[in-house]
C-alpha cells in the first residue's frame, strides 16, 4: 500500500503549483507529514515548520486494525512523521501530552516544540446538544426546508 509521498507525483499540476508557492515563500508550514517531502529540500534554506495537529502515528495506530498491511502503513507513517519532526526548525504541538509523545517517539529536543493549543474556550462557548440546536433553529424560524 502506498503513502501520499509515493502517490503525489500522479498529480503533476499540484506539484507545479506547490513548487511555485514553496519557492516564493520565506516560511513553509506542513500541516501533516504526508506531503512533507515537498518541503524538505528547503530545509536549511528557509524556515520549515511542522504544524502537528496531533501525533499522527499514535492517532492512526489507535484507529487501524492489527494486521500486516496496517503495520506496514504505520511504519511508513512513523518514518514520515519522524522526518517532519527532525527536519523542521519548529514544531507546533496541540497539547503537553503531544509534546511528550513527540519527544519520546522521535527523540526531538523540546526547545524546538511550541505549544499551540487548538480548540475552543468551552466556558465562553459551552457545548450545545443536537436537540438544543434543533430547538433553537425552530425558535428562530429556521425549519428544514424541503
């Protein structure tokens, strides 16, 4: 089974546009490890940031079934994410737990990781259930139109 890195060449127009944007930018940010290979040639020449929304390897490991194919995919993902972490000048992590996992898994120095929590202020924006949202829509006159 192939990862994005091995398949991305099948979209030459994407590569062309990505290359134009990457070459014209001073700071490059990878939101996921899957296309990090497009940025790595700029390492040492431009500031490269890996914006880790989560520890992708750990997330996928918790989702994939235990079989031969998933083990191969997880190994490839581990290597991709490790390269993104090692090559980047800065890593954004969403939680202290993610920072610890990145350091433990990929042996990255903590100084290059910056905590950038994602999410919402739940005190200012409390959770509203589906039923409550539907009731409020009805109260406001936003019924489902057929």
